[in-house]
C-alpha cells in the first residue's frame, strides 16, 4: 500500500480545511498564533506575520490555534504567546456571526474543493469510455442490427460520437425511433439500422470479459490442446490479447490451426489448437468464432460454490451472539460444482452471467425478512454433458456496494473471471461547462453522503461497510494512485466532501457542534455556560474516540476478509 499517497492526500484535505478557518479568521481580525499540519510536537516550520506555520509529529489531522479559543488542538507546546496585542483580536471577543463564519469556513472549503478539482479535471481532459462495443446480447436490437464486439460506433443518425455517453444520449432522446448507426469495423465502414422495441434496451455493453477461458468439453479443440477452465490466454498466433473482444476477433481470422500461449497456475504454456468440424459446443450462447474452438469467456462459469448461507452477515454484534448454524447453500445441496457453466434457467438460455443474476432475482416472492423464493429449474454443462437440476434459492440479507441492506435470493455460487473496461477517450471542456458539471457532481455526491448518513442512523445500512478509517484511506489512496492522477484526484474530491459533511454534524468538538453553540448563543443573546459546554465537549470527545476505535476495527476486519471487496 502506498502510504505516502495517502498521507499526501490527507495532508491536502486537512490543509484546505484549516486554511478555510485561517483565512476567514484573519479576515475577521482574529489573531492566529499557530497553523499546524498534524498534531503533537512541532517538527519543522517557520513564523510569519505572527503565525507559526508548522508540521507536527502526528500526520493525520491538523489545527488552527486562535487566540482566545480552545478547541482541543492537542498542542504539546506551552510556550506560545497566545495573547494578542489588541484584546479585540481574541476569537471569543469577536461577534457571534464572525465566530460562526470562522468555524463554518473549514467544512465549506472542503465542500468547495471538489468543485475546483472536478473543474480542473474536466478542462484537462476527462477520460470517458470510448464508443467501442465490448459485448452484444444475443437476439438484442444491437445483435439484430448486426453490431459485433469490437465495433466502433462513429455516428448515430449522422451525429459523430466519440464516447458511450454520446451514443446513449442520442439514442435515448428518442429510443423507440429507428436509428442509423455508422460503425467502423477494422478497415470497413458500415451503416446499420437499429430499432429498439418500446421498453427495451440496445443490448450492448462497453465492458468486456477478460482473457480467462472456460472450457466445458475436453473433446473440444481447446480441451484436446490441454486448456482447462481458469487458464488465461496471453497470446494468439504470437499476438498479445488483453480481453475477450481481442480473442474473438483473432479467432475469427484464424485458419484450421491456432497457436496459443496461456497462463496456468502462474506458469506460461504453449499449445496448438486444431479445428474439428465434427465437434460442436453444447448450447452455444453467442455463436462467436471462439465457440468453434471450445472456448468461452470464464465469466459464464461457476467460480466457487459456497458452503453455507450467512443470514445476517453484517450485524454489528453478530460475531458475539449465539445463532443457529447457517443452512447449506442451495447450489451445494443440489450438487453444483466449480467449473460448471449455466446453460438454461427455467428454459431460457444463458448468454452472460447477468442472465443468471436476473433469473435468480425473479424467483423472490414477497419483501424483506418474510420473503421466500420459488423453485427454479437449471441446466448446467459439465464435461460436455447437460445436467438438469431443480433447486430453491435461499433469501438472505445482503449489502450493496454502498453498504445498504437489502434482501435477495441466492444460489450460493460466485462467477469465475472478471470484466475489464474498454478503451477510453479524453473529452475536453471549456471553463463554464466544466464548472457546471463539477458543481452538479459535487452536489450529487454530497446528497448521497447525507442520505447514507441517514440510512446509518436508521439502520438501513451496515455501519462496518460504510465507514472507513486510516487503514481504509491508505488502501483506497493506494488503488487510486496506481490508477493514475485522475482517479487519485477524484478520490480526493470525494473524501473532501465526506470530511466537510462529517465536520458539519452537530457533535461537540466538531465544527458542527461549535456552530450549534454559536447558533444557540445568537438566539439566546448570551453564551452557554462554561460548565455545559465543557460537559458537551467531553461527550463529543468520547463519541469520537469510540468512533475511531470502531472504524479501526472495521479496517482491520476488511484486511483479514480479503480487502473489503
């Protein structure tokens, strides 16, 4: 994990937050003796204009010390002269509205920072998915029109398109009308007619399976060459392949013999596949050139079969309370095995893993804790043979990617293989369109975070999957740094929004708690008693300590559970 990337990101967010306090305090005439990045003992710094700008020992956090104010800065130095030459420059001596502005400035600057970051990213050229087809659903409008994986949609109804967003917007403007697609396929240029039935979808995706293979018949050319489910293709006839679109395109141009290099259990192997016209794939899901060789994307295959169903995986104290043993998963009871390929579900052919998820979701009867699932008939392909099973999915409480609870029926299987993104293209915005989009994105993210906090309070979201501490910040910052400057800057913007909103919560010792005190003071016409404020501060400190301990436990649990994925 890239600790330096995380420290740099946190330092930037803290600097912006504290700079907000600092600059508004200065504007209101408040004396600021210390501006510190980090807590604890002073390491290095310099003094300018009566302020000591310093870097302190503990890197996560920071503070602005204002004369006449004590917000619990954890400052170890006792020799600072906090008293200003002019007593009116003390924080407590300023009018309540000025104190309110000084405290509110920190979170406000955090909320404004993403607007600056996102605007800059958009003007510098935002990477967006290019209008290159990654997958086509069989019998979909796109399939009927003749669209193939790897096609580049150059124009829709005569309007040039570079990104998926432009394609979706043009078709979505009048989805039921016929559309003319201008498609680039290698050196060829084609015009295709697309008609989408009412309530339907185009049937294409920009993402595509990775080059990991599924081989469900050892008698196939791939099986005879020694390839097995889970192997990853790296080269075909000496040319590198990065995803399944490349695999399909290269096999479509192959002769009767194909040389492949692949990874098996970490080792590289070379093999030659020989075409066999007498062999055919059972239940060919797409009819692509890859299927003639007995190759399918691994994303159609079962990766693993779970042993038991965890009825309440996200209960905060579930590990410390007695509970009956969880039931075995329906897939395990029915005999589903890793490496099986779904062929049909209730008579409908499966062409991608989404068909499996959709079919299982439709078995749910009722809602919430009382929901049940109806029995479903499943056909699997194993070693070239079709196996028919009947099983009843189990309804369990789960969490989505945002940690929000919901109920869904499951079989107890996971998908093999991964999907990868297709090519991207940069889209450049001028200042005002960039500012408008950045403001809208910041507002949307802020609204989502507020909504998520509400769901945490009401118990509609899992606390341990929604909150993260220093370890999680380091982990996410490491991933973002590896993904590039745009991902890193976007994560910084999202964390800045979170920091701004959390600091506005009405918790003593947080900025929101101070704002609440000042608001009450403005309404009452006098300050709250020092005793009441002190007790509130103690409660706030206790709350924050418990929260930090909790998120640290959550972070460690994520690491031991495989990184929280």
